[in-house]
């Protein structure tokens, strides 16, 4: 994708949590960066419905959906 400045190739190492949590455990195998993007912005998920884009915090809590059994 043109907007990606880095990619990480992973291999699946554990599928035991897929049925209960839809969670795959992976191990990174290889990584690439795009040298044509000298100053990419980093987008960080903070785990509570907010994100940080190289400094300012973006609040997207109203767009987040909790798994039903956690409510």
C-alpha cells in the first residue's frame, strides 16, 4: 500500500486462542521500510479508544466496540 511506510511479515505460532478470543499469536519474521517516506508519522493505539499521531491525541472512544461478554 502506498500509505504504508513499514511492513512486518509474521508467522502464526499459536492458534489456541482463536476460538475463544479470535486472537492469533504471531512471531515477526522480516520487516521492511519505505525509504521514499523520510518523515512518516507514527499512529499509536493507546488501548482505551484513544490514539496518538506523533503528538496530538485523537479520541475515538465513541467508535470503539467492546466485546459483548466484557460488558
